[in-house]
């Protein structure tokens, strides 16, 4: 999966992913702590999360116009190193919704285990 950076060190956009998969990806990073999750089966407006990473606060917010999610630093402060690490984790671990490429990625990620 490829994310889209719009404001370096401040925010990036995650297309074609569920919030729960984004949360799983970022919590794979040591030091990330989810502080608040919002879930709703009725509306995309009440879905998202807040988390801390290296003493900084971040949010995962839905974009009501096109159904994607944004990862943003709270108060739009610049944290380039942290945002880069978050982007890499999301790109590495989030499998796109309903995508053949995402399905095959599951097998590609495990195939290197058989080389030993």
C-alpha cells in the first residue's frame, strides 16, 4: 500500500484501508500507545483514534469526502522522524481493502521464511 504525504512531517493520507488495520500497523511500532478509539457501525464520522508516539500526540481521522483516513499530528506540529516511521509501518502492514494485490501480498510477505 502506498500512502500520500501532503504536509511533510505533519500529515499523510491512507487510501483504501480500515481504521482497525491502520491502528494495528502503528501499534506494531514500539512506543506507540493508543489513547482513544472511536468506533461506529452507523457513521464514518465517529471512527478514528488518538495515539502517542515518542511524547507527541497524533490522530487518525476519516476524510468525510472520500472515505480515506488521515494520520495527523495534533495541533499540526511537524514531527518528521515520527511521521516517516508511521508511514513506513502503514505501508508495510496495511493491506488494501478488497484488493487482489493485497491478497497476494500476504503470501509474498511469508515466502521468504522458507529460504532457510
